[in-house]
């Protein structure tokens, strides 16, 4: 029996391209109470008896680019939790994977272990662990098995590249995935007592031979399609099996 | 004549030690509506006819350390703007300075130019500038002259250290100060249309010979004392002269 029953899910996503297939698949529509004067765009509906909201970080109007990174992830997550009180929040998107951890482009992962940052280096006692984050992840191994997904630690930072100073911390924290939002969403969930996990599809390999930007662009459509398909399957699994 | 009149000021600060002298000097007290279930702690009062709120990021209960960095800065700033609608928000604290820019330990700075990040590297057209931030700073040169403060660009990142990958971006953006919150507060202010600037006192020199952590610890009390004295002087100057 599940320890946490789920009847409402908030999915926080950074990029329009990541969210579009899911919004279309579930037939979600914009609510009347979009966050006023903020770039965030929400899409809502029901899927197999579950209330679903996809909260997209929206667009920076100055540069016409998606609001990737931790700052919009924090505020968008806070608002969707405050205004919708979802039973669980999911950080969903594409991510970098590691060949050294068995990752391949297109792989579906659910988060396990703590959510961590690899770009918060504060070498003072206490502050060091605070910087890394160590925010909790719900136990979703039972869902990963049903989705045929891998599981691994997600490490978050605000840069698309990965210099040695970041790679070293990802290695220390045993990261299988590198993203730009998950630990920030997890921090807000920890503050508010909301169960959290991440769903990520590998679009590029951090330790692979290809250029990250080119690999990311090449694989984005494939990865977001797989992500959407996984989330459509995940929602009824959450309703049926809950969180352990 | 000032372009923006100021009768209320919110000062967002990361560390208890940074905020304590200011709270004591102005005789601020905790309001009845502290943010519920969140670590942020607010202190309010009036000083020379101006409504003042000091919003401290509070403590991580797991490690008993101050909530430094951009995540708490974003959410604390958002809440204080939403609930108090201050005429101006000030990011105040200690910072790293640069001898190459004429900075010395103990120097008082007001921000000038854009607020930028040095740890948001996203090398894709459009995303690159978005990552750097470029959030606006109010014109406070007239206040800097009256406070005998220096002015310079503040660059924000979530690490206390400064590897080459961060130093390179600080140099590109002509940073005179390195801190861990200002650009995140500036982002929230930009979103909400709230005037913003930063007040920082140098506690360590990024390009100096001393170890950053030891220098920071050694100078923290001196720097927070100077910061508090400057803010006590700044509040009536804001009321008298406003923002240009």
C-alpha cells in the first residue's frame, strides 16, 4: 500500500519545447489565474482522474528565450505550490547524462537519493553541506520499475557547460544526471513539505565526445517526445500506486 | 528633483551577523505576520519618517547556517515585495572586492550598471545574455556621493570561492564586487517593477593574497558594522533625495 496517495500533480518545466508535447497529449488548457505580471505560464486539466498542472517557467521578453535555471524554478515552484497545493511536484525536463554511469542519449531517469547542486561551493563548516543542498527525493523506485526507467542522482547548476570545478562535485555526489533546475525545485518542496521527484530524459552526454550544445539541439525533439510519453504514463501510475 | 520618491525601503540580507547591527540601530521588531513555515525572518519599524523592513534569509535548520545564495534571496525578496510593496529594495551585505578595481577591505560600495551573474554560462545565442542577467540598477550616484561610497558593478554567484571560470566572467562584466545574492534580488525586482540597488562592504579581496575564508571571517564584524552605519545614514537620504 502506498504511503502517500496522489490525486494532484504539478509538473514544473523550464522550456516551452520540453512542455509542448505533454500539454498537447493531455489536452491541458491555460487557467484564468495565470500568475500576473510574471513570465510563468501554467496549463491545467485532468488525466485519468488526476488533476495535472504543468507550470512552465516562461520566456524572458528581452532575449526571447526560455527561463531556464534556478531562479525561475524557485519562484514558479513556490507559486504553484502556494496556489494549487499539489500532492506531489515533479521537475521534468531534458538533462545531461554520463556514459560513466551507463547513461545513453534518450534514456529515461527518475531521481533517487538527495537532490544536490554542483555550483554552490561554500568551503566553511556547515555551509559546505548547505551549499550542496541534500534536499529529499520521494521514493519512486516502484514507479521507475513500471516505467522501465533508470534511477540516479540529479545534480543541478546554472550553466550548460561543465568545467572541472563542476565535474568534480558531480563526481563527489555520484551524479547520474546534470540539469539546471531540479535541486532548486526540490528546495522549495522541502520548505513547503511537498513530496518531490524529478523525471529527466538524457539529451546530451556530459562525458561524451560530442559538443554539448550541438548534441542538445540535435536530440531535443526526440528527448522531449520521450519525456512527454513517460509523463503521460506516469500520471495514472501515481494515482494507482502513490509514493512509497 | 528626484524622479522616484521613497517612503518605504526593504533591505534584503543573507546573514544574521550582517543584519544584527542594523536591526539594533534602528530598533526594528518582528512583525506579527512573519512568513509562515519559511526560514525568512523580517524586522520592521520606522526611521526618520521612512518605513523600513529588513528581510533576513534566515537559517537552514539542518546545518544551523545562514541562508546565503540565490535561492533564498529570490523567494524572500518575492515575498517582501508581494506583502509590503516597498518603494525600493536594497540588497545589502558584505562582498568580495578587487584590488584591480581599487577596492580595499572596509570599502563601502553602491551598485552601478547592470546586475550580473558570473556562474550562469549558457553558450547559446540569446541564452548567453539571459544567463548573465543584466538586470537594472536604480541610479544612485547622488546617494553614493553623499555617503562617500564608491560605485561599481556587482556580480553574483553561488560560490564563495572564485575559480578561473568565474573570474573570467567577472572580468568580462567589469565587476568591482563579487557577492552571492544581489543579481537574484535584482531579477525579482525587475519582474515586479520595483526599483533596486545594492549596498555592499568589502570583507575580502577576490584578487588579494589572503585566503578568502580566513579574510572573510577576520573582517566580518568590521564590515557589518560599517554596512549598518551606512544603511542608517542611507535611509533618510533616500527619503530626502529619492532615486534619480
